[in-house]
């Protein structure tokens, strides 16, 4: 275990774009902002790439 990555006795932990707390999980504001700022897909190929 890497000491600099260890999050011990924290009330809230960020993991893969989610904020995890006791009894709940939500998407981080940074991740929501990134999705909102994405360009809309304009072709079928773009839609497929977005969904993957």
C-alpha cells in the first residue's frame, strides 16, 4: 500500500470520479462538469464511441 495514496479514517473518499461517504455515493462535481462540457455526438460513430 502506498502511504501517499492511503486514505485512512476519512469522512469522504474520492474514487474513480465518485465521492463515497458513509452510506452514500455520488458523482463528483468535476466529473459532472466534464460531461456537460463535452461536445454532442453528431454521427452514428460518435454516438457509439460515447456509449462505450
